[in-house]
C-alpha cells in the first residue's frame, strides 16, 4: 500500500512540475538577437580542433 501511494504521489508531482516548467518555458522565452546569431556563425565552435 505504501509503495502504491509513493508511486502515485511522485507521478503526480512529476506531472505537475513538468506542466509548470512547460508553461514557464513558453512565457519566459528569451528571443535571440540577429547580431548575436551572425557573430556566433563566424566564430569557431567548441569542438573545432584549433587548440
């Protein structure tokens, strides 16, 4: 009985927090600047092998 209640409570907690994170990601989204995107395309990536 305790195992079932633990599974149900953790499942509900996970679903609730996941739903809240999804809402927060939608409303708190940061728009990227086109200048930053252009500069990042000119720079080498972190795995460029130029070290």
